[in-house]
C-alpha cells in the first residue's frame, strides 16, 4: 500500500446545463459541512475551487485543470498530487436536472491524464435519493 495523500485542494466540476439554474450552493454547502460525498475529509486545511465544464463534451476542463494545477503550485504551494476533483452529482448521477452526463468517461480521462485524482459525487439531494429508492432514477454508488 502506498502512503496516503494529503488533500489540500478540492475542485468541484458542475455541468454547464445544470449550472443554468443551479447556484452551486448545495455542493459548496455539503463540502463546508463535510457531508454527502465529503465526509472523509478533515474539517480544516482544504481549499475549495468550484468550476464548470464549459459545455459538451467538457473540453474546457483540460484548460481549466492545467490552469488550476499551475496556480495552485505557484500561489499556494499545492502539488497536483494534493488536488482531488469531484465530478458534481449533476454530472455523475441520475437526478432532477438530467440523467448522468454522456461524456463522463471522457471528462474523467482528461483529468486523470493531468495527474489529478477524480471522485464522483458531491451534494446528495433528498428528492433524488427518494426517486432513486423508488427506482425512477438509476442507482448510484456514493462510496465508489
Ligand atoms: S459535458 Fe456533460 S457535464 Fe458538461 S454540459 Fe455536457 S452534459 Fe453537462
């Protein structure tokens, strides 16, 4: 087993279409409270940088991820190994916005090629969870 990495910066990427009606409050609030997809992180010492994909198929992410890696190193001495990117629930889950993003594998590949750690999920909506339990929405593994 390798040494456990310290996470010093978390990026949350939102879907551009979801962003048309979503302020992003739910994801940031879940991070602040360390609930939903953020329970495993320590309460202090992590910078949060939310951004969005730029529209299908998410190619903006390549440019923004490069910028993020560069700025984090230069301004805050954060190495890319200390950055984890969460693909927001609006991208990876079946939810009140839409079914999951059809480009999610492509987006994940872009980020991993940059050397970033990728996690799936952010805010866990109660309504979407209920609809998931009722079988209306696809299941989602929050621990995956
Ligand atoms: S690439 Fe995916 S996350 Fe980005 S706008 Fe299109 S559907 Fe949304």
